């Protein structure tokens, strides 16, 4: 006597069954959302409708799979749908941030004066054909440059210490550097303010802001640098020692050149991390709308501070300028980040 | 036959001067990096001391900010900070968990490196850009959500009620909206930590689960999630640490109200970082010292949260200790 054979289960992810279930649930969700939002529920906005559609889709999809397959399959598939939706939401947020900034900011960026003028003689109500971010660009370049000059040698030397020299201190240093990456920007700014302005009597300046940025940048450079150095194959070091090199020669001629692109990545990531930091700059650099190319004396504006100042005017043109500067900042971050990734990938292959 | 009486060559390595200088330099750099953290704590404490001497321990329990009469403390702003960070986690943890499982388990394999990079990029987007997006894009979309929550759940849950509910501005600039925006900002942090731990789930146990007839969901539920539990907790805590310190995005969105926030949907709240950002330019004397004391509280609080997170996450990683 043979048992009645069940229909053979197809284990491939995409087949006629699974695709048709997806399509059915999708069509159902879209039509239901359309009917309800147009006729019944007071859903006027795209975002709410999308949210409602997603929930409907998940429910319909579960019912669809459960009715044509099994309860187990339905649970599996609904879980997959939920995880996929979470992933898509995350990337939708990224796309929304980037595209919203681009849409609101591109008009300001298109004017030549945006790049060649300051807002020293421009009021917040003036049209976009007047005023620009020149002072902020100069300030950001100088502040981030000084921050990099301070934190890159220090961070890379610390990374070399952690990975090449080591010792009893290494564990403590690693823990503290980790903790440092968690210091809020505002606290870093407050610290520099307490030291430079309150204790040393130094005025607010681009240099003070640069030191605050360096504090934020140091842990990024150190941690990334350490990871990169750890990727240098051990046999290379052993070969260098076997040929009679001292440790310094090994590090200088073998380890650092091997890790060079990776170390550049570490620096780029550090710069990308701090170039848009507003909180540390807020307390330390002071604000002036005028071009001040001297980071050591007097207040100096930077791109984040420019955005922060302009956006608080309740006037369309000022806000457009803020979005223009935000677009510049975002573009720089994306370019730095992409460059860092491309370099990092070259290292791997 | 006796060997020629050459003295045995000494091979115990003695460092060259260059080596000694090298080790000394990098060790010095490490100590310098180490001391920066110590200096932050010491200077904040020294500068906060005048204010702390005025208020004593009441600094932690006073909910008002009247430095002129010596009656000030961080209770209200600390509560606001924790409230906004808590709302942020309510947004960030579910999305981050789902997204990290999706990247680690479901996303097409050839896309995963790119997705990981995109998450990292999202973490690198400056907070002021999130602030602009939150104020001009998210807020108008969230006000109807706030209103809906308040009207439908408010009768049952009193803390969701809102005064003057007729106008939209009663719902704007609230702790809820700031929390949601900060939530989006910390999602990438949460996601990348969780994904890293999930992707380390042992292949053998995954395959065993599949071989026993488990679905992909069963693998996730019985292997990946239990294995990555420390990553879930640690990632959430790191996200919390990020959310606690967030300044500009919150500053741009909230309207500062110096009182304990009891109604998160109602316009107006305050956080420690926003307090410092608002008052630092116009304060002096004891008031300024009070701001530094508030900064010290924030500093110690984030350190505590992140140290906890580091302990939890490290428990799941193998040794990374140099000898």
C-alpha cells in the first residue's frame, strides 16, 4: 500500500508559484490602497499611502501564500517580505535625504556668485543672485585641513603603536579610543572652549574649531588605520625581519607602503566624518559673514555653521542658500566616501 | 678535534637607536591620544566646579535653569535627552534590525558589499543635512501622524494628549518629531553593528538548520538571531549613545521649553546638547559653568552607555588584542 504522494515541493526561490503570489499580493495592495485612499480613508499624502500599501501588501501576501501553499511557507515568506521592507525603508531614507537636499539646493548652487561671494553685504532676504559661500568654503577647507594635520599623524602613529608595537598600554588605548569616538561633538566643542577660551584666554577662532574637529577625527583615523594595518600579511613582516631589518625599517619600508591605500582610506573617512560637523564648530569658531582667511585670529565661518545660520532666517532665499551649502557639503562627503571605498577595494583585489 | 675557540655570537636583539626612537614616538602618540580623553573629563570638571559648588547634588534633580538665583539643574534637559533618544531607538531598532537581517541574509549576494557601503555612507551624512531634511521634509509629514496618534490613542493614554490641538503648530517641534529624525540618523549605526554580528553566524549551524528542513525564516530565528543577540543589544546601545549626543538636528527641530517633557507629541522640549548650543554664547560666570557641568553630565552619560555597549559587543567578537 502506498501513501498518497504529496505534490513535490519546489525549492527554488523564484518559480511560477512564488512570482504569481508576489504579483497577486502586489496588485491587490496597490488597488486596495488606491480605492481606500481615493474613496474611503482621508489619506492625502504619498507617504501615508505608501505605508498603508506596504502593510496591506504584507497581509495579502501572507494570505496568498498560506492559501496556496502552507502555513510554514507563509510565515517564511512574510518574514522575508518584512525584512526586505525594512531594508528598502533604510535606503529610501538615504535617497530621500540626498534627493531632497539636491532639489531644494540646486538653484542656489547654479549661481556663479554662490561660489565667489560672501554674505557679508547680503541680507537674508536678498535674492540668490547676491551672496555666497566663499567665506564658508575657505573656513571649512582651513579648519578641516588643520584638523587633519593634527589628527592624521597622531592617529596613524597610534594605530602603528596598537598594531606593530603593542604592550600593556595597547588594550587601554584601544578602549579609550573607542570611547572617544562616542564623545558627542558638542562636548568636544565645549572642551576646546573651556581650554582655549576660558583657560588660555584665546579668542574664538578657526584654529580652536579645528582642534575640536581633530578630537572628533582622531578615533576614526586610528580605528580605521588599525584595521588596515592588521590586513598587512604577517609573512611580509617576518621576511623583513629575516633579512635583518630593524622594526623601524620594517614599518617604514614594508608595513606602511603595503598599507598605503588603506591608510589614505582612513584619512578620507576621517575627513568625511568631520567636514559636516556643526556642534564642535558652534562653540569654538565664532561667526562672521566676512571672509577671514586667517584661522588663528578672529571668528571664521564654515559650511556647517553657514547652513546653521542661514536656515534660521524664516526667509526663502536664506533657506535656499542653506540648502545650497548643504548640497555642497553632501556632495563633498559622497565624493570623499566613494574615493575611500574605491581605494579600499583596489587594496583587496 | 676541538672547535676553534671562537666566542659564541650574541644574538639577543638589542634595539638600534632608531628603533628605540620609533617605539618611543608611537608610544608617545598613543599616550597623547589617551590623555586627550582624560583632559576632556578633567577640564570639564574643573570648569564645572563653580556651578556644582553652588547647587551640589541638586544639579541632577533641579528642573529649572535660573543661574541668576543659583537655582539650576539638568533634570528637565536630561529627561528630554533620554526621551528623544528613546523615541529614536523605537524607530531605529526595528528598522535597523530588519535591514541588517535583510543585508546579511536575504539581499542578493553580489549586492551586499555595495549595500554595506551605502549604510556607511548614510552614517557619514552630516547631521545638519539630516536636520534640514527633518525640519522641512519629515516634520510636515509627521504632524498628521502626531495628530492621528493624539486623537485616537490620547483618550486612553493621557501622555499622548495635546493642548490646542486645533492648530498644526501645537504638534510641530515636538520631542516625537525630533526623536523620529534622530532615529533615522542612528539607523545606520545600529544596522552596521547588527549586520556585522549577524554575518558572523556560524555556517555549520545555518546549514544544519537548512538540512533539517528549516525555512530561511527558521534559520534566521533559530541560528542567526540567537547568535547575534549581543550584537542586537550592543548595536542598540551604540545607537542610543549616538542619539544622546545629537545636537544640531534636534536644535533645528525642537522649540526649546525648559520643563520636564511629559507630552512627547506636544510642541516644545529641550535636550542637554541643545541647551549648551542655545545658551553658550550669551552665558558667563556661574551660568557658563553650569553649561559645562551639563556638558560633563552628557559626557559621562554617553561614556557609560558606550562602555556598556562595547562590553556587550566585544563578548561576541574573538580576541583582537596585540601582545
